């Protein structure tokens, strides 16, 4: 089992690579959520502006 975690002496690089991938995947999810929310805020604002224009 210890051989698995030491990765033949390359554990720092192997686990560092896994950590970097995990960090980037989490950052991607956070960024996509922010874009999703911003898009819907913008669409709602445009919809309200159109409704105001139609009522006038």
C-alpha cells in the first residue's frame, strides 16, 4: 500500500498533478456557475426592459 502512495519516488509530482487537476475542475465549475447566473440576470433585465417598453 505504501508503494502506491510513494509512486516509485515520484509521489510529489504524481499527487501534485492530481491536485492541480482537481483544483482546475473545481475552478471550472465555479466559473460556469457564475456565467450561468450572470446570463440569467442579464436576460431578466432585458425582459423587464421589453415589458416596460410594451406598456408605454
